[in-house]
C-alpha cells in the first residue's frame, strides 16, 4: 500500500452485470485505471466513490 492511498468503490458494468469493486489507490483516476486494466474491453465504469469507512 502506498502512502496516501485510500479505498475506492468502483461501480462498473461488466458483461451486462453491475458490480461494485473495492480498489486501493491514491486517486479516483488511478482507481479507474486499475479496474480498466483488469477487465479491459468488457468494462463500462459507472462511478467511483471514496469508502468513508476506511478513513
């Protein structure tokens, strides 16, 4: 875990199903990149939120 990292919740549509994926990253942009690299073509990101429980 890097310094300044937070837990983000990424809502995404993968193969027609809406899923929530927890991601540890410094920024919301970096969280989007992590998810898009993992799921690539089958992904449509709906939104990214900071998980308030881990702050």
